[in-house]
């Protein structure tokens, strides 16, 4: 418990990091530049795969490829 109570104050460090004018948005500073675009790639590819398979099921095919 003593390590938590008497640790250094990191608020000024984070204020300098988040308030500097470097052209980045807040979410890019806190999560990195690649986390949100990677999330969007996974989101839209899974959505596209779902729509593709729904279309195949409407046509009567129960597999990803082929005519079965």
C-alpha cells in the first residue's frame, strides 16, 4: 500500500503528452496510430464475410466455396 500512496505524481507528464500540439488526435496519442485502423479492418472484413455467406445461403450453398 505504501508504494501506491507515495509514488511520483505523473499528472504533469501526461499533461505535457496530451496537450502538445503535434497534429495527432487524442485517441492516437493514447492508443497508438495503428490500433483503431486495425480494429476497423477486422470489423469490416468480418462484416463483409458475414454478408458474403448470407448471400451464399440465400442461393442455397452451405459452404464458403463451391456448389455444395
